[in-house]
C-alpha cells in the first residue's frame, strides 16, 4: 500500500542555490527523515507544494513565469536555472539527498497561480495565471525533468479546478481556479476580431523553417497532423508544415504575447487566416496533464 501527504516548502531551511537545499534544523532528522524512510519502505512518493507565485518580484517575473530570461546561476553545480519551478524542486531533491533519500520519488501535489488579487497582489492577474499554468504544462510534459533530475516527468497537480468564493483571507486565495463557480473559464477567450496568426516571413530560408518546425514539435505541440497520413500533411512542403507548427504554437500559447511569434525574427503576425486554399486545417486546442489538487 502506498500512502503520502502534501508538504509545504516551508520545511526548507536553505533553498538557494538549489544544490545547497537543506531541511530546517530540528525537522530534518526528527520529522523529515523518518517520513522519507517510511515512504521508501512503502514505495511511496514525497509530495511537495512548490508555489513560485509566493516568491514573485517584478525583477524576476520572467524567471518565475517560465518566460525567456538570463536565468539564475548555481555556483556549486555551474548550472544556470531558467525557471524557479525547477529550482524549487531541485532544492527539495538536494535536501533529500543530504539525508540519504535521493531515491524517493517526488510528486508535485499542487501548484498554481491566482487570476485575481487585492491591490497589493499585483501579480495575481489573468495573464500571469494563464502564462504560468500553460508553461507549467509544457514543462512537465516535455519529460526533460530538472537540472539535477534530467529526463524525468513529474506527476503534477494544478491547484485548482474552481475558484473558492467563500474562502477567507486575501482575494488571491479565492481565485486560484481555472474556472469560476458558474463553470465559465477564469481566462477570457479571445474574440474573433482580435485573432492574429503567426506565419513565417516570406523568403525565410529552409534551414530556419526546419529549425522552427523541429523546435515547436519538441515543446509538446501535437505535430501528428503534419505527419504522413495526418489531416494537415498536404500540401507536403516544408513551408506549409512550418507554418502550421508556428501558428499552432502561437495559438496554443493564447495569442497574447507577440514574443510567442518571434522565432528568431523569422515570423510575423497577420490577421489573415493562413489556412491553405484547398485544405483547411483546424488547430486543436488541448491542455495536457491537468489534474485537480485537494488543497487545504
């Protein structure tokens, strides 16, 4: 029988840099170590609740939201972390390793981002919530793991499915849901008049097109429709396949941030639908790996 319980990252005494992660003194050997021993014996996972949201600062917003940034350097491992989520998980792993329990698997019991907050909670916005949750899904489904645990896919639960309109405390605590109480999404859907499409710049060289195509398909985007036999395989040209992939990536990112249609200056935005004249492909929007966490 497997059994576990979610744990706050508040049990860490040291979390930066990630390689130096340690549990709080007094908790490490008396509480955490016996728990990890039990989890090892029962082949259960150590469940943690990493919340980059609670460490938000404007100066590191891109680092927290999985957006392109210069990263944070760990001098011990000489690794530059591109996002705080990885850093938090690796800090926990380092703390477990210091106690001799690096073999116990880690499960992300809950994480998320609020779509609304009090005036002092300026980072609690719809755009930030959509960015964090979407990029988290891409990160987890990539199977790349973390710098200290490469090529590993972590079981991850997003908090929460619904807003909790009667929950006490700050406004943000009531607005972690993907949906409101009336089942409408907390994230507004783009209107047709606002819709833009991401397409390659005319005369883009084949090497860049192929690079864009390969990169998009490595980011968790479903490229099966442009594989042989797929619904969007025809016309079978590099240009058409790259156009499909680039626009699919931009569409699934929510068509919000122009940076999502950059592709090293080989793409542009247009309001003209790039569907092929004789073969119209409908991009399928999907969220992978969404699970509901019973947060308390």
